[in-house]
C-alpha cells in the first residue's frame, strides 16, 4: 500500500519489508515451492516468478524511496513479519548492514561510517543471512 498512501503522509516513514514476502508468494503469486520461509525444489519458471515479484515490488516502492527522509530496509528473505522476532532485529542484514543499525541511523543520523538510511537487497538468493 505504500505507493498509494505515502504521498499523503506527513510523518517520517521507514519501510521494512521483504521483496520476497512468504505470504504473498504463497497466497497471491501461488508459488507451490514456497514453504516455511524457504524454497523447496523450485523450477526455473517458479524462480523466475519469484525474482519478477521482487522487480515489481521494487518498482512500486521506488517513488516512495525517492522522497526525502524515507528510510528503508528491503531484503529478499522469504519471510513475512520481519519485525516480530528479536533474532531478525539483531542478525538480519542487507549488504552487511544490520536492520537495527539501519533504523538507528535513520532515526538519529548517527552511526559508523558507511551506514545508510536505506538498504535494498539484491535478487534472490543473494542474502546468506536469511536462515532464521
């Protein structure tokens, strides 16, 4: 919903989402190879559909990311509900940057050199930190 609601928001916005959301891939895209947060014997066509989902999602959210002050942590882990688990808060990374550090930097502007307020993961299966 971000592409439709964000232009009307007056408060700061931080987007936390997977570009390979397990619920959407299983229930909307209907990929039968998505099970319990990972792929099981996906065919080439199913992997292509998974990767296309990321492309479409990213295209939809890109105008929001271009707005001043918007923060984001977008990974390609096959999960749903990233903020629900302490381990994800502490261990989830995109490009070597942890979720907690991304939010901290977005809120405060403080952090180690190289931190960014927006990180976007590559194409599945690029992230080796998805095993939770």
